[in-house]
């Protein structure tokens, strides 16, 4: 099969062409055209992925739980999943703190740039501060209350309620286990058929991926640059050291933590792992949404990495909600960067507070664009750094959001491999040269 017919290459080409079009659009004044006639295709593509996320999680997890026939096995797998996610998240924060303390990007930000950015994003900062305050006002165990919905249809109406859908699916699966096999089999067949149909729908949606990615990338560029491309370049130059610190931290986390995870729990090579999940990572990068990318992640993990459905259908939806390695690392770097830029020296105790707060804040954070900023406000308040400081990083947050989402998705897939291996549910890697979808 010719290389340009492979899905991951088509997505990469879409990303590059979208970048080029965005730059041209900003340079020659076509931003209104791009917003009116190109942006909608990116929006439609993301909405299609979101559309099937909840039905896919519900169907696959019900089938997976009902096939387990063992509560002990389910609780064991859940304990492993959450335990590994918490460990990798903590390590991500430690790596982020190490990088930002060594590079000290905040001290490289000019005073004039700092004042300009603070003035430009005052209104946005206030909005994010209010959203974070609502999170802080909740009781300590509110996250447990939020997992249990009072209405199934209400829970299924919003992708942000993914943990509630997971809860419903587990309860439904357990109910099926506890009725006579003949009666339960009929319902399982329905969910199995629904799951197969949704997978086919994913295949169809992925045919649109290169065009959707093109539109998403073009929109990112025009939103960042506006009508003045030089303004975006100046902003990137001023915050370049900070962006580099985040990027290096994310790269080190992947190379150190995930490769170690594979060495401990399986014999899989990091290179083969990435080859198997390329489309999911690229989609996560372009959409900045682990929730929207979930259907593709599940498909690639099952078909290419060999993770059995009863593991992937549990580990990946949970990961899309509570596993935020990339986001947590970014929060650590951003918090210290803002403190440095404002001339504040953080103590060891304050940096340990970042580790604890960022880890806890990652649980239940919505897997959608911009959610990391709200969690960052909580971290800043915990270490008594002025929340107005987030104005310094808002201009480049969209780009870094794309990077950290790609790492979040990588982490979800990596943990699914580790859990599957410990449960004896990991098959062989599979690369299909004839199709990137099937």
C-alpha cells in the first residue's frame, strides 16, 4: 500500500496543510473566510467523534463487565488501573517541577511583555477564576457524589459525565451477571451488536479525519495570530522558553515513564506502541480533547495493540476522565513559571503542595479543551500565587493544550497495555498494511 494512502500520513498531511493555510489566512486577511467556511468542518468532525463516545463506552463496558462473571476480577482490575494512573500522574508532576526549576523560564520573560499580557487577558482570567472557585467550594467527597447520576438520560447527554456513564455501565453489567444466563444472553447480544455498529461508524468518521484535522489546525493558527501574524510570532518568541520547558517535560515523561511501564509490565517497544496508535495521538493533538478521541483510541488499542475489549472498555474511559499526565505536568511547569515571572520564590513545601494539588485536581477534570486552565487556577490558589498570573500563558495555551492532550491519550493507551498484560488479556501487536482503519 502506498504511504500516502495510510491514515496516519493523511492526518499528518492535513495538519501541515492546515498550518500553512492558517499562516496564509492571517497574512493575506482571509481569517473571516476561514472562520466561516473552514471552521465548521473541524467542528463537525469533533462533534461526530463526541456523538459516538458515550454509546461506545456504554456498549463496550457492559459487554466487558458481563463477560467477566467475577466481581473480584473487576475490582482487581479497577484497583490496578487507578493505582497506575495515580503513579504516572505523580511522576509527571515531579518531572515538570524538575524541568522548570532547572530551566527557570519565568526569569527570561521581559517586564514589558509581562505587563502587556496581564492587561490583555484580564477578563478571561476572571472567568477562569470563577469557574475554579466553584470547584473549590464543593465538599471534599463531592467527586464521589458526582459519579452516581440521578438520571441516566441526563448523564448520557454530556460527554463531561463520562465517569457517570462508566458507573451506569458497570451497574448494568453486574445486573446482567446476576440474572439467569439465558435471559442475560439476549441483552448482551444487543450490546455486542451495538458495539459492532459503533465501531463501523468510527471507521466511516475516520475517513473524514484528514479534512477535519486540516480545518482544526487552520483555526488554531488564525485564533492565535488574528489579523497580525507578527503579533503571534512575537508572543511565541517571548514565551518560547516556557513552551520549550513544557515540551521537554512531556517528551521526557513519555520516554522515561511509559517506556519503563512497558519494560515492567510487557515486552512491547515504545516505537511499536506509537506505530500502533498514531492516528489516535494525532487526533488528540488536533482536537485537544481526550474525550472526543476516545472512540479512535479504543479501536486502535484493541485492533493494533492486542488489548482485549473487557480491559480496554474499562481502562480507557476511566483514563479519559482521571488520567491527565500531560495536563498535570503542564500545571506544575506553569505554576512555577508564573511564580518566577512574578518574582516569587516557591519553597519546597509549596512545590510539594503542587504535587498533591495537581494530582487531586486531575481526577474528574473534563477531557475537553481548556479544562487544564481551570485546574491550574486551583493549583495557584493552593500555593498562594496570584491567579492573575495565568494571563501570562493564555496566549500559547492552545498549542500546549494540543501537546498535553496527545500525552494524555498516550498514557491512557499505555496503562491499558500494562493492565491487560497483568490480567493475561494482551495479544500480539498487529499492523495492517492494507488499511489504517481495519
